[in-house]
C-alpha cells in the first residue's frame, strides 16, 4: 500500500518563513472565510466577524489576548478538514498552495477551530487545535448537532513574543484597523461583485477589559466601485550580449502580459493613507513606491487606493509562500553576463512591471501632484519671506500637507528652525563649556579664543551663511522701502487716484509694509520694532471682538448688550496691530500717516487697554503701546513722558482702571516714536550684520 511521505512541522516552518506583515494570519483567515462563504447557495447569510480581545489594565499600553474570526461559510466538512491536515495540498483551487495556514503558527502559539457544517443529511460540530508541536490535536470526532446555519470560528491565542508584533498590536488604533481592512479588501470586493457574487458584511470589534468596546460593521457598499480603471501591457524580455554588456530585447513569439488597475476613492477620514499596490489573488502584496503618494492627508476630501492585478501576478510561482513579496526576477539584479543567462527563458521582469505601474500612477494622481507642487512652492516662498534657510524649508516640504494653509506652514517652518537651532546650540554649548578652562592672563589666550571662535563659526555651514545674507538683505530692503514711503518716492504714491477716491491711504502704505492688514499669524516685519515680536501670535486690523489666540480662544468675553450701551464700548474698533505676548501681557501698535499729528491721538491705545483689561477672557495686566507716525511737536508731549536714548518719548506707567470702582486693574506704557527713527534703527542693525557678512556693498549704494 502506498503512503504519503511524512513531514516534520518544525522543518516546514523553517522552510516557509513568517510573513513580514504582522496581520498575515488575519489576511489568511479572512481569505479562507471568503472562499467558504462563496460556496454558499444564494440567499444564505454572508458575514465575517473579526474580534480582537485586548487586556488594557496597563495604563501605558494594551496587550493582545487573542483574536476570534468567525464566518457563516460552509464550514469545515470532511473534505475541508482533509485538505487542512495535508500541508502544501493544492487541491483546494483558488491558486492556493496549502501553506498559508503555517502563518497562523508563525505568530500564535495556539490555533483553535470550532465549526458547524452540513454533510449528507446531517449537521455536525467539529473542533480541533494546532500548535508548533502538534499540527492537529484535540480533534474529537464530529458530533451531530441541531443548527440552521453553518459557521466556523478561528481563535488565535498567545501572540509570539516578538518586538515588532507586540508593538503593532499594542499601538493598534481601531480606526486604523478599519482603514486597513477597507484598503486590503477593496479590490476583492469589487471583483467578486463583478462576478455576480454578494460580498459579505464584515463586523469588526475591539474588546477591552476596562474600556468600552469599539465595533463597526463594514457593509458591502462601504467598498466603493472603482472611480477609475485601466490596463497596460508588459513585454517578455530576453537578455543578449550587447558588445560585452547586458542588453534587453522583446522576446519573439510571446504575447505581452496584461495587467489591470483600479482606483478606489474613499472619504479621507475612512482610510489612513493614499496607496498603490501590486496584488496577488486580489490582495495587496507589494506597495508601489511613488513620490506622488507620500502624503497621508486627503485631497479634495478623498484618499485613493490603487490596485494593480492580473493573471501573471496571481500565479503561485510568482509570489512567495509568505505572500509578502513577489519572486519575479528583476533586471537590476542581473549584474554580469554568463553562459547560463543567455540560455534562460524570456521573462516579464518585476522592474518593468513597476515602471509601467508608475507611469499609470503619474496619470492617476496628476491632480494630486499639481496640488503638491503648489504647496511645496508655497513652503519655499514663505521660507524666503521669513528669512528661513533653504535646507530647513526643504525639510518642512517633505512633511507639509496639501491642505495646510499659510499659517500652518509658517508654524512648521518655525518649529523646524527651532529644532535645528537647538541641535546647533547643543554643539555650541560643548565648545562654550570649555571656556571655563581659559585664562585671559595667559600669553596664548588670544590664539585660544580665535580657535574657539573658528569652532563655533564652523557650526554655521556655507548654506546658512548664504541664507543669513539673504535675511539681512531682505530686512534692509524693508527699511529702504520705509524711507521711500516717508519721502513719497514710491511710484504708486504719485499715481493719479482712481475714480471715486478722494485721498490716498497714506497710513496704509506703512501699515501693510510692516504687517498686512486683516491678516494674522507670524508673517510680518514687526522685527522693525522688536526682534521678539515676530515670534508672537498677532493680528492686524481686526475688530477687538473678533481677535482670537492661536488656541482659538477669543480675546474678549461675551459682553451683555446693556453693558455695551451703558459704557458705550467700542468692541468693533480695530487696533492697527495686536500681539499676544507673554501670559498677562500684550502689545498694541497704532500707525498714523506721516502728515498726521501724533499727539492728537495719545488716548487711543490707552482706551483700547481699558476695554481689554476689563473684558478679556484671560486677565491682562500689562500693555505695551506704540503710537507711530512722523509728525509731532515736543511742546505737545505731556510732562509724564520722558525722552529715550533713541529720541522717542516714553510714559512708563499709565493707570488702567475699572469703570465703577476706579481702582487700577492694569498698567500700560506708551512710546511715541517716529517712523524715520524706526527706519534709522533698522538700518543701523542691518548694516552691522551686513558688514560682517560682506554684503554691505550691495546695500544702499547711493550712500
């Protein structure tokens, strides 16, 4: 009597390696469930239930206890059980090789089945288990039971103690798992529907010991029909000796292989990332890398999954047993000519398939690519305006989202710049720490100091020196523009007024130069007053009752109408510039046209301070006010003001009071400053830097 050869389970597990995909046992189980369900007669309930049980008693992480996957398929009848116990049995069909079940044992210590099935004229219950020591054990004989519906439940217990697997399941979010299921089975759902088969609903549940369970049902219509589809062909290629090098040519008498593609468009909040995959048996196996697809955010509210598939990719000979990569040869792996190479059969090479797939992706994602290029240009443009170095902008460009607005991009640029500066500062600190060992009385002191200077200077690379030069030049141009505005030298200032305009907005030229009106964020030139101001959150020409902080909180409380009327509060008044400084402090800047007398408006900013101090959401106790213009007479400046070293006038303490009690609730200080003096200060600061950088020759040539 003939007998099949015995096989060693440990040897089989060593031969057929574990998949790199931690979810491979789940993929295998769902595929088996689908194949079982599609054997049902029409009208039967079609459902797959996936339940991941977690122990979440540890506050810092959750641990996977076990996984249950159930289906309403035909069940483990005698034929199915016979195939299961025979490893590498291909008789099941569906291009199966009978090795997928080993993926269960690669990741879980115990695998148990409980199945009700119909056979002959009866209904039976079969239970059995598997582990690495015994492929099938605890397999009691089937017993006859009463049931109207077949089902099978697979239980996977004791996840292997592997760092990657433990981390994957501990950090797994419910929404991400739902996203993965939809991305993984979108193609299969569409192709089965195309064959007239009803795809089952998939119930997903995360069960916890402490937290409330999470569950959702993915209905067949949650898997969309393709929003776009097409096909391409790849020729069989054969190598030839091309003057001592390897050449490639199309093989004669062999028809090209045909590949299809489908694009599945989901609402952006339903899946995590855009993606493109080469599929085998309608399941993603290898991701197709493409620079257009590196963004995880949606475009126009959608995200897309593209599946490439075809008979060539479905062939069991072209995919490994772990089903995590293709074993199709690459041209790039052929490094040298050999006699055996030219005797080989022609093949369709994997790099040719991926090259054609990428060409399709360029077409599929052309709108995304255009939007991405526009966003990246915006990053570089904003970086130039802010004087942020190119290499920092390039770093931000990689992570910016298509939906990011200017304010968000500016924040990312500042954060990345801060990280870079922090790293350089740490290196610089090491050099500075060595200063403790220097002796100014030593004859070699100056040489040592020069050496430390060179070390610190080397931390600023050539590119940053170039960017710093641009930064200084840009600031000098702003100061020059302010000079020209004051001298009425801008062409726009002498252009005839348009129809209907009676006078020029002289104040507007200065205002928009320093901080564009009706705008917010950090895109401004407030450095011209104080370097710190550019890093604070601020807004320009916004009504007081509409000003919000970075966190979205309003500056002012909701004030009752009767109180507004009683005190005649002007809550819609618009400070020229409002800046949230440190907690409990803010800055107010008020511009006046060069020909307007500043001393006529000395109460304007203190009035703003009184309103804000009495009605702000968060208590503000210190106000820094600037009244900025060009014209005033010293005789009109009140005695409380003292002249500063710069020639401006400062009153350090202005009492801000409560309207009823007349008690002081805050202090304000106000500086009256000329635009020409602000410009002169800016020139002095810039010229000092410009001389050090050697770019002073480009600035203000007439001087």
